[in-house]
C-alpha cells in the first residue's frame, strides 16, 4: 500500500512538482494526498489543481500560529496524509506541530548540512571559499535544519559563481535528490 504524502509549499513549488512527477511512476512508494500552502496565490497551487491534485490554502494573517497549524493539520489528515514533505514552505513550524508528526516530516535544504542552516546558503558557501555546495534532505525536528540527514547531493562551486548561478544548479540537484530520497525513506 502506498504512503500518502502531504506537501507544503509557499511559492512556485518546483520541488513539489518533482515529487508529484515521481509519484506518478508505478513503482513509487507514495501518492500525493494534498498540496497545502500558506499563500493562496502560490503558483504551485494552480499547477497542482490543473493536475488533479487536491489543494488547500490558507493565509495565516490575523490568526494565532497554533490555530493556523491546526487548520493545516486537519486538512492533511482529512485528505489521508500520513507523511509530509516541505517543498519551499517558508514558515517555521511550531514544536507542537513537529511533535504531532514526529519522524514523518522531511525537508529539502539548499546546503550540505550541517553547514549553512537557515537562509542565504549560496552566498555563504561562496564567501567561505567552499569548493562544493549542494542540497540535503533531512528529517524535520524542532531544531532549524537540524534533523537527521537522509541524503545529499554535491554541486561544484565554479569560478565566477554568484548566489543566483549556484542556486540554479543546486535547484536542479534538488529536483533529482528529493524524490529519490523520499522514495527510499518511505521504503526503509
């Protein structure tokens, strides 16, 4: 029986699209139950709806964080999600939400964790003179970008790289890595 994946996005959702495309393979261990977003205007929601995937969106403006997360949690459960993938979801989850889904939330991060947690990862890697950057898929815990790393892919930093050029190459690596690691995670 396939696992039911809920995907949280905040924007375009290109990693979400990669996960959806991988889910369409007959051998995929998961199917996408719901795409949810904190931004009703997120372009990824329109793509998901056009592709027949249930969507849920709710702006958190004017809501207590606990109330907002309760609504997201209810939507995920109502659609049968039993695991969650964050795919460009730009809100920090509360400890309570993470605890309710402990061991069942993964995230993709644009650095080789534990290096460069948080934002501005590409600029930080270039400024440090690193030879490689990359991306990591990790379990979500209460610590920002601190959960167990499930897989990584390295991307060379080349002379003349800017944060934007490096980000484009890392994003391509994310699209390869995330579906592969989610599939492996759900079968081990």
